[in-house]
C-alpha cells in the first residue's frame, strides 16, 4: 500500500520567506509526527498529532514554527520568516496509534534557506 | 525530558564480523526502544524494536538486548554484510511526550 508521502521533496527559499511543508500519512494512521534532521545529525522531535490535536508542541524550536492537521489526515508544517539555521531535512512519520508502535517515515523535505 | 546517548559514532568492521552499538537513556519509565537504519539519502526504516517487558529479541542476524536496571540497550548485528553499511539510530519512547527521542547515530561501514 501507499506509504507516507511528503511534498515538496526539495525547497530552496530566501531568508525571511515563509514555507509550507506537507505530509500525507498512511491511511488510517491516527498519530503523526514531525522531526527535523540536520546534516549528519540525529532526528529532533518537533511535534506530535493524535487525530487533529497536538498534545505536545514543546519540540517546536521557536514561535516561527507552527503545524496543523486537518481531517485526521494531511498535516502542514509552516515556518515563518525562515532563517539559515532552519536548513535541514524535515521528516514526517505516522503510526497506527500513538505510543509504543512502529513509526513509518516519509522521504522528507530538504529545506535550504539561502 | 528523555536523554539518549549512542556509541560509537562510527564503526568499521570486516565482512562477516559482528557489530555492536550501545545506547543509554535517562527516563526509567520509558517502555519502547526501536532501532532504525538509514541509508544515504533515504528515509529511516525500523529494523527491530523491543518493549520494556522483554530482555532480548532476535530477528535473523539482528538482536537487541535491554537492561532496564542499567538503562541501556544494544543492537547486535552478526555475520555483517556490505549492505548493512548505513547509519543506525536508537530511539526511546518518551512516555510524557509519546514521541521518540533519537540517539545521535552510528555510521557502520562493513568492509568487503
């Protein structure tokens, strides 16, 4: 079946511009996660959705970052007034239910801020 | 929050040898410990996971051991093959956040 998909695969933007990243989870998966992976680094948790609600937003690095999920499916991560330190691969994952179960990752969006 | 440390950061072995990667964690309430493999330019993929009620789990050439008292767990790969070359990440389910906290990764290189 279809896995987690993300778009765009690559995004180059100028410092100060806003960007929107999209994630389509596996159908029927209620939990959705956003992570950030800087070059050669591990994965940093950003935010978690259970259904449409985000019980934990504490991983968002600043108030320039926001995310929403509608219809219990698609999620968008928005970064306002991008900075060069926002350059990274943004990975989305979904799981059948929240908690201790396998998370399936999307291919990621590589964001470059010039 | 949870703190996960992973060692070594790089590991080079000869084909056929074993490889061991170790992780420690800080929250004794953590109950889920997956390992992910990430090939260059690809997405992370789960290779094995273990829950806190089990001390060891095996899947062919891969095994994971968990010591809850010492708060550490390890990945063991036997009879390594060149296609095992990748970055391996351990992770711990943060029971408060219900999200994974990842280790910093181990780059494994299997020399043919």
